[in-house]
C-alpha cells in the first residue's frame, strides 16, 4: 500500500517557502523604489529560528590559550590612566584628507547584485522547511503509532 502524506506535512513547508519567497520579491521591488523601511529585516527574521540553532554547531568553542593577558583590575583600585599622546604639529588635519571614491558603477549592480543576501535567506528557508517537514513527519508517525496501539 502506498503511503499518502498528510495535508499539513505537505502544505506547511511549501507555504512557509512561498511566504519567504514572496517577502524576498517584495523586498527586491521595494528596495528599487526606496519604500522598504524596516521590512528588509522580516525575511531574515523569518529564517532565523532554525538557522540560529544551526549556527551554534558551526561556531568554534573558545580556546583558553587564545586569551591575551593584560593588566588585572582588582575592583577596589582605580584603573590605570591611559597613555596620553600628543599629535605632532606636522600631522595632517582631517580637512587635508582625501576622501575615497565611493561611487558605484550601476552597470555592475543588477538583479543579482544582492544575491548574497537572497541566497543566504533562501538557504535558511530551505533548512527551516526541512526541519518543519521533519517535525510534522515525526508528529504524523506518532499519531499513526498511537492509533495502532489503541486498536
């Protein structure tokens, strides 16, 4: 007998992916017109729950030998005074500095100019959809097992 997927198991992950994709499309269109506001954070927040949990698996643990020893502050003593350096008179003033060229070439920016953000959000959404599917699959199997045990 062929197994049939339950409706939530099939439609909830797909609906979640459609929601994230629609937020990304709205963000792409609204960023071109300048009317995006705080909405740009929503696709990132929509993919954050599982992505943040998975991030803990990839962050290295702190190494004790990596700590740099410095002066110890005892609490009852005032901290030492920071060194005071005088700026020489021949040092260039901020008005003498040359600003770097920050102009952008519009020919290099196109639809795929922000693919890094879109790609990261889509990968996070796929991971979340997989986790949602696995959770719903687990719940469906538990329900079937409980129904089989009852009778």
